[in-house]
C-alpha cells in the first residue's frame, strides 16, 4: 500500500458508505473520531447495500461508483446480502471487482483483553476478485455448478503484493495456503507462481501449507505465522478463524487495495439484530480508519489512534460483545479522550 501519491496533499476526499445494519452507526462514530485529529478530510456520503437496493433497484448505484473513483479512499461500513433475493448482488463484492481491488489485507494482533490469545501478530493477504467469488454459477439437471476461477494474472499480482507488503512491514516469512494436492490445476498454478516469484525475495522465508492444516495450526500455534497469502475463499474462512483468536469480528479491520483505488472496512457484517441499539463495537471500524490513514501517508497519526484504542480496552471501556457494558458512543468518546490526553 503505497502512500507516495498523497505526499504533500493538504485535503483528503473520502467516500463514506454506511451501508446496512450497524454499518452506518460505526462509520458515523469513525467520522466523529477522524474529525478530532489534525487531518483535513472532506467526507462525501454514498449509498450501497440492501437499503440502496430497496430505493434504487440496485445494491450499487452508478453514482456511488463515480464518487468512489473520484475519492482518495473509501470508508465502508457493512452491507446485508439476502441469499435468495432475485437480481440482488453483494455490494462489497461488486465494488471489489468494479474497482479491481484485488488485494484484501487483514491484520490480526493480540489486544489487552481477558481470556484472549497473546503474542499474535499476523497479516492475511487474500486474493479479492477471483476464485469461487467470480459469480460463475449455473444450474444443471442434477443441481448446480460453481466455477473456481484462478488466473496467472490474479496469482502473480497477489503474490507480488504479499511479498512487497512483507518487505515494507519487515516481515520475515510468508506462508502460501492452498489445496494443490487436490485442486491440482487451480491451486497448483497459485503455488507454482508463488514459488517462482519467491526467488526474487530471498530475504523472506517461503513457506506453504494445505488449507486444512493451516486452519488447525492457526488455532494451535498462531504465533508461528507472520504473513499468510492465499486465494479468495480460503482467505475469507481463515480470516474468521484468526478473528476468533483476538477478540472476534468486532475488533478486526481490513483494506481492499488495487492499483488506483483503496477501500477500508471492518471485517464484521451488518448485524441487523444490533442496529439502532447503540451497542455495536466501533473498534473494527476505528482500526480500519487507521489502515486508511497509513495508506494516505499518516502513519504517526494512525499509531496514535491505535495507542488510544489499546488504552480504552485496558480501562475496560468495552461493548457487550467483548464482555463490557459501554455503548458505541461511550467507546468512541473514551478513544477520543485517550487521543487528546495521550502521553
């Protein structure tokens, strides 16, 4: 994630998409947080998701795409995707493909929470546009078929992205996760390309594991992982496994990055059962905003916000999903307080 393009920029245009369920709430709190730091933002609201579908007949209006393309970054909340609604498609998957956000980056690190695993600090890099999410499904007489699409281009650019990210973050090892013993053509291609590109990064240890073995080891010995690079579906599943080790989806952030655009979103879903109750955990959205700040070249401010979040957790200001009694707004206020009075 290269921030050179934003060097010396004084004002940042951010497309804000609340989406559905708790999405608008956590994004609203994130905007409130970002308004207290010394960075000049212009927030432009756009619509996507199920609520947009009910208004416009599409989950991703063309106007939203245009706003995204004219912005420096996109801050996304969450969207609801009903499984059997005719003519409906996932807004976030469509945005990833429309903007060619081919790399999904999800960092997982231990937080000062009781009963949580410690000494975890890993990054999952997931290919974001292909695999079984390519929307190539068809009915047959016997049932249905979904095509798993893995291309040379897709493999090459996600592998190169993972190595460059590891190099920038001073990471020592990348584990490439696959099922090449069974999926010999698709995952075989992914593994072959990964091995070939690894020759250009001799300072980074090359490792590979079968996805089922990786899932087990991720639970047993997560400290052994540094960077994990994998295909779309495997990355989606392994990310939720990793989230369970550090406090759940309510604290996990992600970046969707391409050559031209970048979108930042909490890993959690829309959680409609929590909407409007002021109890949703805003920390995943806050950490996503930190990733956005790093992308924009504001690493020091991102570090300051992270420190304030850790302080908030240490003081026990937690939403119910983390065992606390604080509201969404109370957590926001505490984080802002800890930013202002940080030593």
